[in-house]
C-alpha cells in the first residue's frame, strides 16, 4: 500500500472510530490497533491525535464545500440551492454526516489555537456559505427581510439532529424528513387557508 493509500485508509477508519467512540475515548495506541497500522506508522502520517482529528474535520469540510459550490452553480432559487446542498450532504455515508455534528461537539477538546483555527475554517467553508445563500435570497426579495445569520443557524439547527447515527432508525426516510424540514423552513407549518378563510379544510 502506498503512503497516500495508507493515509486515506487511516482517515477513513479513524473517522468511523471517532464517530463511534468520541475524541476523548481513543488513544493513538487504540487507533493504531483498530485501524490496522503500527503506532510508528500512524505517527508517520499524523503528529498526534489532535492532528489526525483535525485532518478528518478539514477533509470533511472541503468535501462539504464542493457540494455547496456545485449547488450554487446549478441551483435556480435559494430553496433549490439549499435543497441541493442538503441532499448532497445526506447522500454521504452516515459517518461522514456525523462528522459535522462531531466537529461542534468535540472541538472543545482541542488546544485553543487549534480550536480557533478550525472554527474559522468551519464558518468559512460551511456556515457562512449557508448565510450568504440566504442573504442573497433576502436581497433579491425571494425571502422576507430577516437576520440571515440567525436564519442560517435555525436552518442548520433543524438539520443537525439527523447527523446522529442513533437517531437514523427513528427518522425513517431521510429524504422525506429533508423535504418536510425544507417545507417548514421556507413555507411554515401552518395549514394553508381555504378560499373561505378556514385553515386546513379541503375544498372539493
């Protein structure tokens, strides 16, 4: 196996282990044993556990950024762009989805300077992108006037629970859940009014 292939293997297997056991629950010795490389081999590619974890988070963000860029290039409306982004994220493996949640949960265990650098990257590659898309919709009149930053966090807050592997069995079809989430965010949960003003009743 080439050095590049070994590094890719380490990142893939370590992602699975961090998602399952958390950052604090693993040592470099345990990671080496469970990934299937020597401890020296693990240290050859990554200086310490923090650098390995940061590499996983960064790679995930870069892949998420690609999904966002593609959605912005292909989407017709704000809702279409957001839907393309979320469908792209939901199409990734459960472990890759869970990394988004793990990043916010486990970042507190990193050194302050590492945590700050990652947070800047996280906002630049992900949350600021969502905010920018919503702001464009507000500026063009597609969305009503609101605080785009708060709206972005509300939208992401609706999405984050789906990134817990333990919740997947309760969610059912994730694509149906995504459709419901987007409908509620962009249209609200109120029943549509009928011509006589009564909410929810159907008209034959």
